[in-house]
């Protein structure tokens, strides 16, 4: 009996303490005019629920509080917006006190000079430099021949093999950035894991691992910079061009160069590699789409000799291919949203948002809005043949406003050339049960295995 009383007493104290902590966090972030919502635990907030349940957490909160609600995720008091009109307003009004506000973990690991984290003149300076490197003239004259040559070799010997497609598509990024990036791929994997985490620098945490990965990458990059600047050899890859500052309109510091290289790597692995993998999955699951895509690419090959490379006019004729890429990005929700931060007290949709709060522009659910995308869970690339859809004001697949992804067209080119050679050379079947998780990032935890045979 005495033991039961002790257990009851301890349980009561623990429950009381938990209730007090939750209540304290609500009071701490209480402000008149804020949207409804919950703030969770001190420090941790609702990060665990957010990372563990992702889209379901968002849907549940929206059902309870509406399309705009407050929360505390990734170490920050945050307003979550799932309202299409408000999201567009936030994305196109950076000058009105809505600047980039990515989680501290992401800023620390990608670098404070990375193009996504900057705003104002600093952002224009870096973005202009990147666009001079990956703009349309460079894509047409520099990247297309290089990517075509790489893909022809890369996809030359897959016949009669079982491959991990996730691992293979990662090499698409490595091919363009140069063989040297293989040296820091293990360190990069640590960094990527920590970008979406609580910024707790404690051994064993994802954030701690991410910092160690960042340090490893920096060390390797500084060695590359020293070696390549002292060499007369030109490696003819994107990494070399960034290191040499050859096409930038402005001279970048070493710190800025390192941050841009890490950001290019991160965004490429997260988008180009993942979209390539998911496109192959969706094509396998939708044979009618695959057949028409094959016809588009077979027509190109019939106009050319066996060894002729893809030219600009060939690439521009790949209209269904471009549609497949957009539809894959939409349906897989490769990018779930973007974050902003208020630089002053502002009012949005009748709510008061204090200075310094984060705003999570959650675009994932817009990808499944039946008013914008009829039959939203069907893989229907033909919807994108209407070019107006790409430019629709609520299409945020590649960002929006002045934050449209600078590498968008380069990424589309890489995936297009990959698909061209893959579907004209091979057929494939999935092997085993390939589990795919879609939050917080799209990935196959145990790999995505396919059996490849000659077409």
C-alpha cells in the first residue's frame, strides 16, 4: 500500500510538472492577436511531432486551428501558413519585413553566406554570381555538352544488373560537380542529416554530427582551393568554375565560395537526385506515360546517328519530359516549403506577428489542391503541357518571387538527359519492397532497387 502511495505521489508530481511546463511555454509566447495553436514543450516545442508525423501533424493542426496557426518547431516560435494566397504574399514581399528565416541548424550547416539565407544587397550579390554561372547561355553552351557526355558513359553498362537507383542517381550530382566531390560525400551525408534538427550541440545528436560533417567538408574544400589555384590544369567541372571565380560578376571570399559549394551540393542531392529516382518509380507505375515518353525520346534518336549527342534543339523539344519532371516534383513534394522571418511587427490576414518570429510557408498541401490540380493524387504529366500552369501564381514547386531557384533550369536539364538515355536504353522492374518516406525529405531508407534489362 505504501509503495502504491509513493508511486501515485511521484506520478502526480511528474504530471503536474509536465502540465506546468506546457502551460509556461504557452504563457511565454502568448501575445494578443497571434493565430491560434499550441507551443509544446520549452526548448523542444513541437519539433518531435513535426519531424515524426510531418504532413499528418500539419493536417491535424489545420483541422483544429485553421490554415494559419502558431507552433514551436526546430527551436523557434513559428507561424505556419497553409493558405495559398497568404503564402504568395509572403514570398513576393521580402521588402516588407519578410526575409529568409531558415532554422538555425540549416544556417549553421550550410553557412551564413549561402544564397538561400541572405537578403537585400547581399542576396542580389550572390544570386547574380550564381546566375552568371548557371544561366541559359552557360546551360546551352557549357553544361549541355558536358552533361550529355557524362550521361552517355554513366548509363552505358546497366544491362542485366540489379542496382540501387537511389545510390546511382546521387552520382548524377557527383558527375557534374567533378570526381573530387566523392571525397567529401560521407561528410556531406552527416551534414544533410543535421540540417533539419534542433540546434543542440551535444554528442550523439544529428546537429552535432552535422557540424562535424561541415568541418570535414571545409577542410577538404580549403585543400582543393589551394591545390587548384596553384595548378594550371582546368578540370572543366562546376566545382572548378566556382573555385576559380571565373564567371562570377563579383569576387567572392573563400567563405562565400565554400558556402555556395555546400549549398549547391545540398540542393542538388535534395532535388536532382531525388526527382530522378522518383520519376523512374512513377514511370514504372504508369506504363502509358512511360510509353509516350519513350516515343518522344525515340523520335529524337531516329533523327540522329548512334553516337550523336543531344543538341539544344533536341532538348527544347522534350515537352513531355519537362512535364514529367514537374509532375514528379509536385506529386513527391520534394520541397515541402520555405521559411521566412519577420524583421518587425507585422500584420498578416488579421493576425499580429511579432518581430523575430519564423513563418513556415508550407506549400506541400497546395500540391494536392484539387482546384489547382484535378485528381491531385494521380500521376498526370499532361496537365503541365498547358504552360500557364508552370506560371500559376500558386505554383511554388521551385520557389517564388525573387527566390525562384537559380539552378532550376540546370536541374531540369540534368534530369531530362538522364531520362533520355535511360528510357531509350533500358526497361526495368522493382526488386523487393522499396520503402519510400516523404518527410522531412524524400528518400528510400534501405535503397531503391531495380532489375535493369536492355530495351
